[in-house]
């Protein structure tokens, strides 16, 4: 997929606000915006950050070309002075982000933009579009992979995705979340990830009979011979014919590796157990039994509990569309304005009658707190960017909503890790995205830092995201000031 020009991938009101900043001569005021989400998708105990690589490509190409300028002029919404100023537009600020594959939690900044307000404002829509979608699919995948208990999950959803981009970048996010491969060949080409697949029912139906179809497929792909056995009758025809082909391959001296059957319909628990018995009795105990057919984490979990003899799962619609939770809910909020003469930040806060929508003010970062002895996450701490927390001192964590709740950690019992890393400095990219398969491995290790109780599919234990004392006091004082008015 060629890199495309996405500068106008934005909501109209971003541009109308930009014109307003330009007209009041406020375009260069430096601000900080945070992109974050409020609730974990799917009722999960965490989310998986994804999409940063595409955000980087978007920011690198953030300029207005002549076609963009002439289109904006034709809308008769913007004045000529503002439109002409866009010819020199480029990003000159700083971006910090939590790396892809990290486990993340509500209310903490996933991306932080520090830039002149016109630049930071324009980027809102595209950043949310990219991060929301890919983090959603990566999180859904992590749930499905966890339900499979070590079995391989293959992403098979391209034909059901909401368009080419969602299918291609969604498959990338699925690989980050833990899939072993994707059916999407373009994703394989673009991101150097394994592509996997077998054949469709149409292959079987195009031959005079099922056995002939199987034999021809085995002849072409002897080292990846997964035969779809449910076109006609799974147990009476499909599995016996597959066994016949495997016997013929063995007799011809063809090494049997990466071979087996795929089930795509019917009672998968019953059929897989029957098929396993037939394969074992025929002398093929290492034959793979793969399954597809509208799978998700709940069905996979149920089939595992029923003793299904399936060790490889092809998951399509429910993964690539995140069918049970179609949106991530990320937002992008102004958190502070900088005095460029003094360098001091004036923190900004958004108020709401809903306490979960009250934002955290100021230029912040996220410190992850680990138990020193287990390596598991204790909590995430949102704090001001210049704060430090030596693990030789006690640390008090403040709940951002239920303000009477505090947690005190004793010295020497915890370690910290700053989660936001520099991505752009003064408009130049200073971050190199790892390869997708390396991000996948990092994501696997990240999930191992969670307690088992936070990974369960239903009613997981919440990982607390707390505030530092300094940030908590700033937020309290701002709230008191507004209430006083």
C-alpha cells in the first residue's frame, strides 16, 4: 500500500479553529495535548497500544500541497491569508508516545503532543483515528490469544474488514496482539509478517470428487498440507479422504510436516474429538486439527473447556471488526499552555458532571510501578514530566477520582519505568519503529507483567492508574478554584 497524503484526514472544525488561531495571532502559542482513553474495551483488564508507526508516517507527511490548498479555497470557508499561510505548514514540535505492544490503561496519555497550537490542533483527528482502530484490534487479539492457551491464532478477517485499510492495518495490529500469521498477503508484504492459509470449499467443489481435490493440493503443497474436510460430510468423507492422502504421502516417502485438517462448520468440539480419534488410529497423531467458523475468545474458551482437540484457530470477522466492541473511545484533550518566555506551563483542566471525564492537567508523563520481587505491575502513576521517584524513598499514589484512596509503597519494594518515549523532537523523528514480529514478542512479555487476575476474560481485576502527590494537588486546587467561582 503506497504511502498516501493524509493532511486533510481531519475534521472540518480542526481547520476552522486553526484559522481562528491564525487571525488572533495566536498560532505559535505552545500547548500540550494528551491522547488517552477512558474505559478498557471488551470489559478487558488492559489494552494494547498500537498504531504509532502509522502516526509517525502521517506526521512526516504533514504538509499542505497545492491540491489541498485549492480544495480548501473552493469551500469558501477560509480567507485567502490563512489559506496562503498553509503553504509553509510543517510540524515543528515534540511528540512522546507509549511504544506499540505495551499494555496500557485508562486515562493515561498514549500519545503526548507539544507543539504550536495550530499544529497540535490539526493532528487530533488523524492520531485518534489511527490509535483508536489499531489499539482496539490489538487488544481484541490479545484476548483471543489468551483464550487459546498457547495454541496458534491465525488472522483470517480481510474479506470481512471495513475496507482495505482496516483489513491491512488491522491485520498488522492483530500480529502485534499475538497472532502467528495472517491471511492478508498485503500485510505480509508491507510489514514482513508470516502469511498463512489453506484452500476454500470452491477448490474441493471444482474437482470431480473430494479425494482428487485433496490429492492435487497435497501434490502442490506437501509441506503445508492442511485439508478442509467439511465440504460434504466431515466424518464420513472429509476425514477419511484426508487420511487416505496422508497415507499415500507417507508411502511415497514425503515427510509429513505442517499437515492436518481444517474444520469450518458444525459442532467443533464433537467433530474435532472424533477426527482426532480417527487420525490417531490411522497413525497420524501429530496431524494438526485447525478450526475456523465465526470464532471469538468466548467460543474458543468454551471449546477448550469441552476438550476440543483443536490446536490451531483461524479467527476472522470477530477479530478484524472487533465485533462485540466496535470502538476504542480514545480522546485528545488540551492539558496545558506554555509561556514561551519563561518556559512555565499553565495547566488546563476540562470539567464535567461525570467525574471520569474530568481531565488531568499539565505536561505529564507515565511511570509504571513494578513489584520489585515479582516483576508484576503494581500501578501506573501519572505525574508531571519533570518529577522523579527514587525507589529508595517511600511513594504515595493518589486515586484520581476517589480522592480519599491512597496507597503507600515502602522504599526498596518497587521499581519504576517511564512509559512515554520521545518520538519527534523539534519536528524531527528520533524514534525507529521495531519490526512487527519484534513488537509482537515485546507485547507477549508485557502481558506477563500483569497479574493473572487482570488477564481473565470476565470481570478482570482493575490495574490502578494513580496520580502523583504534586499532580493530585494541582488538580485539587484547580477544581477548588472553579468551584469558588
